[in-house]
């Protein structure tokens, strides 16, 4: 793989992770689901993995609509393995205020800090998440479990 192609792939994978945060923040379920391959696996803490678009969509549809949520991405390290496969490690600080989607929302401090380990694949000239392992590394004591 040429250096330019590797750099472009790293950039596209990093943008994919930003689009993930943007879709969650906007509660755009269609855009969110479209970031995953058809048979993607999303492993969240302490629950069975979500497999495929239907399960990922069903989970997202259970999330509160009357809230402001923001995923503030931190570091992101992408490793491009070849033209169609990559992995990534990233961190996000999540803020959430329940009760109203109105801005500006009250800021109570971060709800949690999350780490992601991703497998990404390129399909039809587009990088997608094929497997996402989610680890909550820190959580506010005021956040109810979901």
C-alpha cells in the first residue's frame, strides 16, 4: 500500500469515528446504523452483543429522545492493515442531560469516559465499522445503568 493511500485510509477511518459521535449526538438513527456493515457486531459492556443493522437500530430506538447527549472524541489511533481492513482505538467523553433536547443544556460534568476498539472494513469505497468493542473506563456515580 502506498503511503498516500494509507494516510487517506487513516483519515477516512478517523472521520468515520467522528461521524459516529455526530450521529449519536443528533439522534440520527439512520445515519448511525449506516456507519456499520450489515453484519456488524457491537459489543457493549455487560450485555449480549448487538449483531447487524436490525439489532443496532432497535437498541438506538430505545434511547431517550428527551435529552442532550454529546460525545467529545479524544485520541484516535488507526492502524490500516491493507486496502480493505483497519483497526482503531479511540476514547470519548460522554455528556448527557436528560429531560429536554433544548440547547444550551445544563452541564453536570461527564457521564462517562468510553474506550472503543474497532475493526473497520472498506466496502464499495466506504469505510464502515465491522466490530466495535466498547469499554466504559470511568462513569459518574449519578448515571443510571442502561
